[in-house]
C-alpha cells in the first residue's frame, strides 16, 4: 500500500507540467527540492504598489501581477507558479538595497529586532487561479557595524529583500529565532506550496 501511495505522487509530479515564473536561483532550488520538474520564465512586471494597499496584500498582488503577464506564454496543459517576497519592519516595507550604503542602513535597522517576511504565491493555468500568502517572523541578534560591513562586502546581498539571505553567513550566525517557515524567508514557502499543488 505504501508503494502504491509513493508511486502515485511520483507519477503525479511528472505528469504536472509546471512553469516557475522566476529566475531566482533560490526559488529554482526549492521547487526542485520538492521533486517537481519545471521550466522557467522571467516576468518583466512593473512592481509599483497601488497607493493605499494594505501591506499584507502586497506580495500576493505582485505575484498575481507576474502571472498575469506570463500566462500568455504557457501552454494549455501547463500551470505557472509566481511568487513575491517582501520584508516588513515596524509596518514599513523594506525592499532590495540600492547600493552598499542602503544595505548597511537596512541591516542596521533590522539589528536586534523582529521583522516579518511575507511571500505571496499565485498558482495559475488557463482555467483557474488562486493565491495565498505565508508569513514568517525573524528575530536578529545585535549586529555590529563591522559584522554588517563584512557581510555586505563578502556576500553582496543586493538582489535580496531586506538585504540578507537567511541561508547565508549572516542568517546562520545572527538569526536568534524564526516563527514560521524557513523556506518562506528564502523566497518560496515549500510546505504550503506543496499542499496547494497537491490540491490543485
């Protein structure tokens, strides 16, 4: 019975034709780790946030925006997954750093505090679409100027919301506590995604 169950989900993964609407190495790695085969597309979306939108709605809105742009590029038997991750500190969205000084300022603001990481995910084909948002709380230990400077110069986190990767040296060394999904902080909440894909 266990063999049949395993075989069903193995076959199910190969029958699903998935497209990842992202070229993020971390999202590719995480979706591959779930066991799914997929191709990738790069969304060229204007990620402007409508004025007055509630922060909790933002990542889901951006994920849906990406999938709307990419849906004409997928086949009738394919399903696309798009995601967007934001970092929120004291009710303010913190995006990707513009340069070294901006990254330094962002990491100093996160030092010794708890912030939230929200990832919105949209799963869509030509017939259906649904979305969800996963939230994780991350608490940093106090960071010195020298530690932040070392991290930025060595790891160059300029493509990461909040100016850090939790899988990097800074996450391993200075994240005191996580409440929620670890992979969500990396950019794709794998447990939630697998539940939704199996239902979908």
